[in-house]
C-alpha cells in the first residue's frame, strides 16, 4: 500500500525523496492535507499558540493533545479508498515525558491508544535518549526534536537560532546521533544554520525534518496557520505563506455583515417558502 509508515520515510531518505510534513489540529484540515499528498501530519503542541492563543506551548496538556489527535486520526481513517494515508505524529506536551521513562510511556500510550496517532514526538537531545529507547522498546515510534525546542523557551531565553558556534553544532550532532542510536525514526531540526543541518543530515541514517533549518534536510515542516497565512500577529522569518487565508476569511465576514445589515442575506436561494396553496390559506 502507499500509506506512509516509518519504513516509507527511511526509504524516501535513501532514495533522496524529500518528505513534506505539516501540522494539523482538526478533521477538515487533516483531510485536505492528506488528500493533497502531505506525507506526515503533525498534531503539534504549537496548537497552544495558533489554536488556543497561548503565548507558548507550555500550557498545552496531554488531554488537549489526545482530543486533537482524535480529530486528525478520524480524518485519516475516513479517507476515500485508494488515497495514501499520511503518518499521524503527535507531540508529547511539556512535562508528560520528562519526569521518567515510565511516565513518558503512559503518556505516549494514551496518544496512540485514545488519540489514534501512529507515533509521538518529543523534544530534547542525548538526555532524552533513554526515554526514546523505552518508548521504542514498547513499540511506539518516536520522532525526536532538537535545535530550538519551544518547550524550553524560558531556559533558552527566547526564540533564537541554535547551533551557531562549532561547540554547539558538535553538541547538536552528538544529540542527533544519540537519538538515532536510541531508535528514533526521524529528527526535527528547528532553527539551525543550514550548514549544521546539512552536516547532521549527512551523518544520520534516519531522516531529518527541518523548520528554519535550510534546504539540505530530508524533509520540511511548517505550522499550518503560518503556512496558509491564518496566524494573527508575528510569523517567523523562516515561514513561507502559501496562501492568505486570514484575508479570505476577513473579506467573507465583512461581506456577510454588510449583506445581513442591508437585508440582502438570506436571498431567494437560501429561503424556503410555503407551497402556494398553503401560502393562500396562511393569508386568510
Ligand atoms: O508543534 C509543532 O508544530 C512542532 C513543529 C514546529 C516541528 O513541533
Ligand atoms: Na511542538
């Protein structure tokens, strides 16, 4: 079958075929992205920012992630026969995997069992390798995430490129190697200089998926709302807007308000009327 699995992604890297990943948080979006050929749908904890309006991903809970994963997984399982199903990966949110590998396993278990995802993603380098190994041993595929890790925004002192010095770049490479050795099936590189991302990509057997990490990664990921121009306010420099949804929705809403106020909506096409005979009786 053409359905995307963790093995498909390894084969794609070997074949030099780039992987396209986007975040998705709900049923209609997931369905459209899947039908458009996106390989991986990430139920990212970025939903804290772009869906919930939070200042960071830290307030996002495991219950939130399960809830959104259910909507995305439902979209993928209900795709028409013959449509390739993307891999559904869900973020483990802050403090659901750091305390112990056992707690991480319980959290990841809920994401797969209740949510319906096929894999989880977690942030961190060599320090989370034992946790990655524990999940992989239990049959849960893990995507790693290094470079800028949003759940550590306060420790990192803001949104900034990581790995800009040789020492930091070597550390990033060592982290990537440790995560691969622990059994991760892919690694996200966020806000990393292109040269560093290229070096990591060349030295790993598993695919790298970049965001703000240049063109040499095995795949790319963007946040849905940023990608389609649906985010209010600041959008990161590395983002490319492939559409201008905010303008489309705002224009539609303005037209609607104007038509309602002018008495133009609903028109004849949106209005049900009585049959003439009933209408005649109604007049009496
Ligand atoms: O939550 C998210 O959207 C992510 C991607 C930016 C990789 O982690
Ligand atoms: Na995330």
